[in-house]
């Protein structure tokens, strides 16, 4: 994947202390893929640790900052060429308890960053979104969908094809902070039981490396206004739980067969399956070799942009991209995937 076009750029990463943001910072700095990197997060302690980690990097600086602060976004984006926007609130249940905060961060925070980017002539912005933005059933998903729409529409405000603002959609990033895998490991460490919401539940899964790959490749492909969706592995959650038990239980001195799986029922607003493209979006989506690209619905507004991509498979997508309708990994295949990507180790250590 060609990413050397960032080596003479000033790059800003929001949410830089989160799972994906931190992995992006690591990739860009340690592989020498960026001219200068500005990282921001509202977690003071984690920003301190980032600055300590990269103390010897002359081209790195971390700031304590919040995307809700429009004026600070304007200051920090001065002279910036590229933005990777990973700052977000992501927990479904909390979004129902504190909906105004999720609107402020995921929607208005994204708007603040976009306005700052437009004012300071930022060339490229890649926004990280989620499967929950597709046919949203909760506040979090609705705010992320609005964020996607704002990013796409900002290309119209830009008035030039030289400005490219686009989004990527993630499935479940295995091992990420606050996700299913660290919870499973904690439950297994305690000897069980491990909780299962519903045995019919299916999901798309991706590693942290997959997430970084999607962001960086999309940055090279973006024309402005698109949403990029990586082709992902699909799993039954019950199979994922069984695979994790088999891999993790012996590490804590338990036999896998002694770990109980307890059904607790789906949480409010939780889908039995995961959607990454719905039936409306496939009418303006193309298939590439390793991803799908959802083109802007109102392309007439995006004048001067040529939507052509390498590795094009088809300009027609026949069906929505839904986890329940894909081929599932077997338990052994899940174990290999977790092992090859060192996902268990990451989730247990809590660091890259």
C-alpha cells in the first residue's frame, strides 16, 4: 500500500489515545510515514503517556484537546495537510443515558473539526465511523451517521476537488478498549461464567491492523464524499466466545469445558446482525478488490471529481453487506485469526 505521500505532510490525529488513534500514530511514526504528526485527545493522562512514548521523535507533539472546542480545533489545524478523525463516543447504552453528550462529540464535534479544516485549507480528512451508522437503532449510531453525512457534505462547501473529505466504516475491532474481547478475557480469568446475549447474534470482525489499513488505504483512494467499507470476516458470536475460551482458559489454569456460557439476552438497541451497507446504499456503491466504496448520493453537487479507483471489480453491488448473510468463520478459523493477529495478547496487555 503506497503511503509515502504523507512524508512531506503535517498530519493531525484526533482521538489519538484511543485504540485506533493510537495504532495510527504508532504506524505513521514508527514506519516513518509522516513529516510531522500532531495528536490530540481529551484524556490528559493518555496524552502524557503518548508524549513520553515518543519523546525522541522530533516531529511529534500531543495535545490535550476536545473536538467540542471549536476555537482550539481552528488553532490546531493551522498548517495541517491531513486529518485522521478518530475521536468519538462509542458505547450504545451510555448514548441512551447521555444523548446530548454523544451529539456534542460525534456530530457537533465533527462539524467543529470540518469547519476548522475548511477554514485552514486542509487537503484531506478521513473520518472513522461504524457499522452502527447503518439503519441506526440508537443514539450513538444516529450521531455517527450524521457525522458521515456532514463529512460528505463538507466537500460541497469546499468548492474544489483538491479538498477530499471521506469516511470509513469499521466492524468490531477485536481487542479494542471497551469491546467484547477484553470483557470475555476478564470473565474467563475469574473462572466464568462468560455471558452471551443471544446465540443468533452475528458480527463482522477486524483486527486493529485491518482498521489502520482501511484508514490509510482510503486516504490514498479518496476523491471526496465517499464511505469506504473493508471486506471483513463474519462470525457467530457464540463461535467467537468458544474460540476465546479455548485459547484463554488454559492461560489461567482452567479447562475450556469448565467455563460456563450464560445467556443473558440482547441489550436494548442491540441488533442480532451487523450491517455495513444497506439496500439503499448499494444502489450507488462499487466493489473493489478488498473493499466497497459507497459513492456520494448527490454526485452532481461534487463537481470536478473523477470517481475512479484501482482494483475495481464491479460498478454494481448486488446485495446489502450484512453479517447474517455472509459465510462464517469456523471456531478453528477464528482461533487462527486471533492468533495470527496477536489479538488475545493485545487485549490482555491493554497496549500496542
